């Protein structure tokens, strides 16, 4: 009788086992086709693997001829299964005991991701020392692990040396080991002389000494080798001076003296081919070196192929009178010594006597006093298109690059300490009569502010003299506008001019621009004229305090005092009524339109009042006089502040040390006098020393910024661990950590919070490290 045809999926082999982590599952499908002339009964059996690690589906079935049947086998290794290679032998056995088919499934059991590794810090800066790092390795499995630390550079040979102490860790279940890692660069030639330093990357791998596979762990960090100090640069400078001294002997024969003849270092014109200027004359500017030997300057003008002398200036007796600067405000047609020690002479805006329109080219020749017949230096300008009295033209209108950047929503202007500033350039400014800058709020177009500047006879008003100058185009830089508050703005420049006694205007608009607000912050928060502390103790009988506050920055922030009265102005003061029986907490909160929020909370608590001096004396039989005289005042009660979420106290902790009623919670002495003779136990006050003992026996919470900061770090770390799937939402560890966060906010130390909440201390340490990385 023919055996059935059997196929199995997935297919495994001795050299290709199926890798399966402990705690995961694998489904194997067996397809059976009975090709016998008659049907046969059979069943599936398994062996050579612990029965706890697999389940056989459909253990017995009947197949007709030509009909395909499927049997499923589920592989589910337990957490205590041996790590390494395994095999499962599968057999199809007939009802008569005959083996119809058999095959092997090859498996390899791997450990789960039960090793956590954290390397801090991410980056260190060193000079001549070493980089010190700390490696925290946590074994979250139920088995003992022996791990070896293997740091290596990225790339492997990048000049770093490593030293780990200890090099090997023996970690039990839920145990954390610490490794101190020292990293040092060795190749001195890789250290830079200038700049911000050279960065090296490295990685720390782990290896199990027992050969147990490890999860894919990558712990990477970096070290920056800062440049050599300036003192070390003297060594390099000495080598360079030695090389220069040798070469200077060879060059001295060619450069044995500096040239003394005048030379034209630069030549510029006030006009270019495009755009045409509107001045009445073409002006030239130049710089002459070694001007002490300068005898004369000749300006030649070339027009339509003909050349003529435009102007000649003699410098035999110094700067000629027509080129001397008469007033400090004169900005053209003058020469002055720019660098007297080198003999540099700078001439600015020298007129050439050109009044007719056309295209010109100018040549400037410098003659030496040693040879007045031949020019010692010559410079030629490019072709100049000249049209007298051309109309003004706004060539550029923009915000400075250092104060505005483009974004998807348009230019963004940052003005942290003042308004948005604008730059513009106007060609042909000689006919300008007025400039107007209009600032329009994009959110409220009707709110427009206008700045007007009058130009009389081509002179700038005093308000623009420190921002603008004629070059000869009118160039203005960093002119402040009326855009001071955060928001979006448009800007429009309008230039008015006259031509042939007729008024004309031209304008240009830019925007929108977003003015960024200052960082939202609470500038001051005072209680009774003093800086608001983290906790404020009420005096006996005190039922109100005076609050003073000031909030700065932000985009139109909304300020409120919680729980009441709610919304308030950004600055001010008020009388705040309190309930001495339930003081609670006061929170100053500010939120701007961008969603940014800052707050400051002050816990309000009461104190134990001193006993009235005129109370009746207790009987001598119940109270010892000497001991009663030495009783110290009771310490203040712990704060029971009703913080707004998430600063709510945990009732379970408060119930641990119930406190007896104290005189501070009673009515004034006048109301209690008739009641004292009625109850002798109250008069004798046998339990008076108990409040100090109860307070000392419990952990006294301290509401401080440090405690709130540590709770915030754990909260951030918990979010990061949840995102990395290291902690399950609403699981046991998640809920216990939430309890620990509440205890930290109440002032308990990290060790006490971990013990009370039932969280391992090493887990809180890891969460704090994760929270510090995300700040």
C-alpha cells in the first residue's frame, strides 16, 4: 500500500535551524495527501523535545483518497527552556502501528531581550586628559549572566584607546552592574590646532562568556578632542619662523626695498551700465599707495572713440584745496590720508565734469615726482552709461539677513530686543523729497503706523543720518520700524520725488514677516512682598496674603491664578483670601497663543499654635512641673497641600501617621475656657508630647524644586521607555512608577520612593538618565 505524500512548512535543516526567542511561538503546518487506493487511519506523534515546548494539533484524523489534510504543530519554548539547538521528531503512525512518514524540525532557542545597556554621557570634551563614561548594564532575565565589555572605535582604527573597569560582569536576576569606561585619543597628529576640535565615535558591545546569544545592543557615544592651547602654537610658530628665515635670505635679493613709486590700488565709479544714476555728474573714487611720491593725477575721459583730459590735480604740496574736506558732513569730492604710515591716499566721489548723457570710460594716471613726463600707474574704468537727472528707483527693500529668515510661511523676523529693522537702496536719489515707511499688522490690517522722513535739498533728516548714506545711491541699513509686538506684518516703502516741477511717487511692499516673541516666563511672583517659596507657612490666625506677580514674553499670554480667581492681568497685585482649615496651594499659570505654558505653585500650610498663657493649670498629680517647663513648642505640621494635577498628594501615605488634633486647629482661647474643666484628660494633656514623636517617626516631606525636578525627570524617562516598548502601559511597573512619581513630588528621596512604591531602585535610576537625555 502506497504511503501518503507529506509536506512540511517552514523547512529547516541541521545547518539552517529556525531561530526562536524564548517566550515567542512558531506555527508549523503539515499537509498530508493520501494517494492509496483505500483510506487509512493515522495520527501525528512527536519526540526528542520537551512536551512543554510544543503542542500537536488534530492528533488523530481520517483521510480519503485524493483529499488533502493539514495538521498544525505549535512550538512555544518556555522561559526555562535550555538555550541552544534543539530538534523535534515528527511521525505519522497508522492505526496498525506502521510509520507512514517521519521528519525532523531543527530549532535554535535564543534568549529574549533581557539585557538593558545605557552609556552616559553621549559626548565629552577633552584637552590633554581622558573621557570618562559610565556604562549601566541591567540583567532583567531570571538567570545569571556573565558578560564581557568590548569597546571599539568607529571606524575600528580611529586612534582611540579604551580601558574598562571591570572588564567582566557577573549579574544575577534583576541586577545592575556599573562599568567605568576611560577613552583616550593616542595619535597626537590627529589633534587639531584651530577650530572647534575633532570628534571621534565609538561603540560598546557585550559578549556572553557562556555563548548565550545577546540582543542587538548598540551603545554609542563620542569624544571631542579640543585644539592645542595657544602656548603650544608657539612651537609650531618657531618651526615656521625657521623656515621663513631661511627663505627670506633668498627672497631678499629680489625684495631688498619696498617700491616707492605711487600706485593706484583701486578705482571705482559711482555709476555702472545698469542701473543708470540720476546725478548731475559722474564721480570717481580711488586709492593711491605711496602717495608721498605722487606729483599729479590726470583723469582722461573717452567718449565715442575720442579721448580728452577731464581734470588734472597736482599733489606737489599735498592735497589740493579743491579736494580738501571742508566739513565732517561732506561725503564726496575730497581726498584724505587713509593710512599715513604707508602713504595711502583715499579720494571719494571726485567729480569729472561730465554733464551730457552717453556712454563713457575713464582712465586715471598717477605721475611720480621723480618723473613727471611718464605715468607710473594707470587704471581704466568699465563702460559707464550716464543719464543726468534720471528718476529715482527702489532697487532693494528687505529685512537684514541676520534678523530675518525665510520659512514655509514667509520671512521670519526675529526681534528679541527691539522692532524689526529694514534695509533699502534707492538709485537716483537726488530728486527725492520724502520717504514713508508703513507698518501693517497682518492680523488687523486697519492697524497701520506711518513713519515719514522729509528730504530737503537732497539732505537726510536727523532721524536717518545714522542709518543712511549716499554712495551715491541712497543706502539705508537697519532702520527700525513700528513692528514691536509679536505677530505678522507687511511693510511698504513709498518714495516721493519731483521732476519738471511735477510730484511723483513709487512704492514697494514686502511681507508677511513674523515677529518672534520673547520666551514666556514668570518675571516675579511675591507673597507679602517676599519671593514666593515652594512652601508658605501661615501664622496663627492668618487668613489672607498679598500676591504680586509679573509675567513677561510669550505671544499674548493668558495669565490665571488657580484655583481662584482665575484669569488675571499679566502684572498686578491682589489680596488673596485663604481658608486656614484647608490652605491648599496657589498656582500662577501663564499660557500664550502658541501653546507654551509656565507655572509656579506654592504650597500653603498651617502651624501649631502656642498654648495660651492664661489656660488653667493641670492637677499636680497628673503633670510633673519640671518636665512641663521643659516642653518645647510642637514643630509645624507637614504640609497637606491640595496641589492641582499632577501635584495631588497620595492619601495612602498620609494615612500612615495620623496626627491628633492640635490647639492650632481650635478656636481662640476665650471660646475654649468653659470646656476645659469638663474634661480632665484634656486639661492634663497627657498626649501633648505625641505630635513631635509622630512627625519624627515618618519621613517628613520637603516640597522643593529639586524634588519636583526629579519627579519630572522620572516622568520623561517613563514616556521614553514606553515609546521604546520597554514598559507596558498600565502594567504593574507602569503603575508602581506612577506611585513613585507621586512620592517624589511630595519630597521623598529616590530610595524612599522606590521602597514605598515597590519599584526596584535601578529602574528609577535608568528612568532618571533617560529623562536627562530628553531635556
